[in-house]
C-alpha cells in the first residue's frame, strides 16, 4: 500500500520568502524545518518555519507532481493559492497535523 503525500508552503515571519516542499509526514517535516535539522538548507538560511498552505494527496507520486508544477508558478499565483484559504497568512501548524 502506497503512502499518501502532502505539498506545503512555508514562509518567514515577514511573509517575504516562499518555500514549496513535499512530504509523506507533514508533522515530522515541519518539526525538522523549525528545529533547523539541516542548518545549510534554504529554509534554515531564510528562517522559513511558518506553514501557510498545505494539501494532502492520495499518493506521494501525485504530491511530487503537484510540487514540481507549483515550483514553476510565478510568485503572484503562489500568493493567490495561499490567500484563497489563508487570507491572513496564519501559521497552520498544530499538534493535530
């Protein structure tokens, strides 16, 4: 049985940097970003820890395909995607993920 996947977008405290990622375990992955497990990574360098968008998919392959497509989008399209469901750019991370 294949595990599902999730596409997510992180930003910094000022909402100026966007990072798009994919994972099969969103909770664990966000904790890794917040704890800067990989100190040389993009998210660590630019302090991207605020989860502003995520969407679950039935397979990790589907999520990877969506992630690749979103990374090609221009910034305005990404902002519209975030603001469709999260107009105030609230941090969506919680213990319930």
